[in-house]
């Protein structure tokens, strides 16, 4: 009975400062985390979105205030910061929609493979960032 014993896996505590920076998160993990972050961003910035909508549709005078907020700013907040906050909302919405559609497709079609997870995650990142860049260019007046 001289069988070689199979070495048992070693479990140890990780050190967050040394182990986590060297860990490579797969694309599907990045999309999953960003999906949660985009949901939180949309939730936290919901009062800003309600203000944007209310100000834009109330009257012609309020619409003039609305456009001035993007050009001049609101109080001590410069217009560029208002545009950046709006760009964050645009990214959160687009990423959340595209990632949500990815999850729905995977649930409906039972497409849960490592290869499809990686390719659909990369597709999600490219589409959401590309659409955000296009709408951000429009927001900042590049076209």
C-alpha cells in the first residue's frame, strides 16, 4: 500500500493588498460588476434625471434654464460638470440596458458557456462604450 497520496488543495486567507491587484477578472465578471454599478448610479442620480425632465418640459423659460445649465452651469457647479454627470447617466443607462439584454438572452437561450460568456461580455463593453462615446460627442457639441 504505497500509493502516493493526492495532494490536497491548500486553502488560505488572501491578503487584499497583495493578492487582489494581481487577480485578473474575466470580461464577464467585469460586465457583471459594471451592471451592478450602473444600476446604483442610475438610482442615485434619479433625482437629477427627474429635475432634467421637469425643467425641459415645463415651459419655454424653464427650457432656457435647462439649456443654460449645460452651457453656464447651475449655481457654483460649472456646465462641464453638469455635462459629465449627464454623461455618467448616459453610460449607466446604456450599459445597464445592453448588459440586461445580454443576461436575458443567456437566460432564454440557455447560452451559458465560457466562450459565449466571454464574447458576449466583450460585445457588451464595446457596444455600451461606443454608444456612450457617440452620445457624449453629441452632448459636448462635437457634431
